[in-house]
C-alpha cells in the first residue's frame, strides 16, 4: 500500500467575519492554481492513484478536487473527519487499514496533523514532519501500523510544480 499525504494549497486568511466556521474558508485564487499544478506533478509521479480521501474542510476539498480533475473516473473519493483540522491520526490509521495492499491512497489534509501522521507511519510516534502548503510525501506500507512505513519521496510544492512542467513537455 502506498499513502500520499498532500497538504491543502494556500487558503484565505482566517476571518471570522467572512467565515465564522473556519472549515468553510476557501483556497485563494493563487492556491487554486498551486493545487492544480502540484496535482499535475503528483499524477506524473504517481500514475496509479486509486483513492482520494480528504478533510471535510473546504480548502482541503478544493485541493482534492484539483487532484481529481487529473485522475480517471474510477478513483474512489471520500471525506473523513480524521483528516479535519485537529483530527485523530489514530482514526486516520484505522481508515488506512481498511485499504487493500495494492491501493495508492492520497490523504488531503492540514498541518500539523499530516506531519504527525507521517511521523507515526515512519517512526512509530507523532513526531511532526511538516509539509508545506500544496506539498506532499509518499510512504510505502506493508500494513497500516505505527512505524511500518518507508519514505518513498517528500516534495515541496515547487518540486511538484516542476514535475507538472515536465509532464506537459513530455
């Protein structure tokens, strides 16, 4: 099983007057563009994505939508509360355990939660390994358990966007 942790792209600044519920805060126009380009690069790098699971927050859902626009219709998609801001890495791990060994699952969420999940998968402890906005990492797992992961790649958004340019020219 491969798990790709994808942090949402840049979002609007927190503003309780505009978004009393912070989960409704959207991506900026620049964030939408960065999500699209990073997604293109990710799809160039990882051609076999089977599932996209996202935080229910609008900014993460919009980032997931940018990724889904580059994938086929047969990719399973869902929202999961474990990926919401402040969500439980334990619940995310339980959700991953439901996947098949051949799956390539992208989890779209927030920091510091994705970084903690990466730490759990790689080191067995929620030691945060932060992801930049619209950045991602891939972890290979023989089973969804603490410390069972092996880092495949860890890329900032700039590198994913560079891969998108490569994809366009190839």
